[in-house]
C-alpha cells in the first residue's frame, strides 16, 4: 500500500517539479529501521533541495526533508523495536537518500536517536536541526569556559531557527542574551524568548580596519558569518569563544584578523550537526528536553503541511521564515 510524499523530480529539459505523490515502501532508501514519520520541519538545506534547480539533490526522483521524528514500525537492529519514538537530523538524509517529507522513512539505525522523556515528536521537529545545532553550540561554548554571570552572550541571526532556540535556551539557563537581527519587527518576539538586549544588524554588519575593538561579549553563537563574524571576534572578551553555525552573510569573512586569537586568546569554534557523533547527539537532545522552555518553543512554531513546502522552500532561501516551521506529513 502506498503512502504520501513530496517528490522532487527533474525532467529531461532540466525543469524541476515538486508534487505530492503516492510512493511505495520498496521505493525507500536502504536501511535497518522503518519509521512512521509524524512530523518534519523546514531548514535552509530543504529550501535548496525543493528549489527550482533541485539544489543539493543528486539523484531524481527524490524526497527531501533533512529532519524527521516518528515511531519505529520495523527494525532489523536490536536497539530499536516497533513503537519506539525516535528523531533523526543530519547524516545527509534528505540530500543523498530519501528524507522526512513522507509518511514513512527507512534509514540506518546508527542515524537515529531515541526521543528523550519530556519531549514529543512535534516538539522535536520544532527543534529540528536548527535547535539541535543551537544546543551543540551552547555545549561547545560551555566546554570552553562560558558560564552565567560572565557577561553578555551574543546571538546573531537571532530571529531565525538556530537563533530563536539559542536565545530561548541561553536565557532560560541564566545567560544575559544580546540578540542581533535585521528585522526591527522581531524585537518584541526576541524579548519574549528572553533576549535582554536587541542589537540592530547594521551595528555589526560592516568590517573595520582595527584589529581589536572594546571587549564586550562573553561568548557568541554566530549564524551569519561574513563581515559580522570578523567584527564580533574583535569584540569578544579575553578567552571568550565564538561558535560558528552558519553563513547566511557569506562564507568569506571580510575584515578577519587573527589578532583576537593571539592577543586575547579568543576561540573560533566550528559546529557541525550533520556528522555529529552519537554520544554528543544523545547529550544534546537530553539537554534540549531539560533546558528549552516548551512554552516558548510553542510560540516559535508555525504548523504547515507537505503542500505548503514548495512556497516555504522559496521563502526560507530569502530569509522570510521566522522561528520554526513544523510540517505535519499526515495532513
């Protein structure tokens, strides 16, 4: 019996289409565990895969969706049994193999994480790769010495998915958050998540020739990259760290100087959520369940269906999606 999926395909003339189609269980990618998908979500990579050129997709037809959460239906691996609640992020799912924009998915058991107590599948997808990455960034900053009471923690791109979750978690566990946004209308939203200060993007969006600026930030989670990353490094406190999680402002860092690293002992930490080891994944999801205020998570959520994804894929590439989109694949 077939099931519903968003299928991206490319015609002989190179035209890419996105259609809700019925697919068969035998069409799924190889794997040890078959999951009845309940919810997925929307990430920048999903927008690329859904887009007019097929973006990151290597083989057509293809089912995108780099995240999903649901219930195990069949398993050839003893770690999982039917009825278990699981979550998946990363591992090139939705890019190289079929992903979560379908009512069923089949993946390797090593890629799954048991859903911790205190969070359900809908909430897990409100978190998704974006929130998971935010938690990894917070963990990395803490391992490099960040503690509450040491000063302001800067979050760039704060109204986006990573930034929203990072702001909420940091504020909840006792940090003073300064949230950077280019959307003035997002100020009230970010304050509701716990941001103590709103920083207009223009204040940090240009490179400066000075190798160092006045010390201000105790740490930073940067989703922007580009000139902003270089600028913030110059403003970090002695021994502070910046966790780089994105490149919305560009992969090239204008105005970058190694002087803050050498004279202030600043750390530049790269955060990868795709190939993240299993033990770190389990720790991050447990921290999410305990440290993310679920009431605040609810105000980030916008519920959508598979039919909404083509339009949403275009919107996220243009920076027009705030907070977290949760996709009910069964609607």
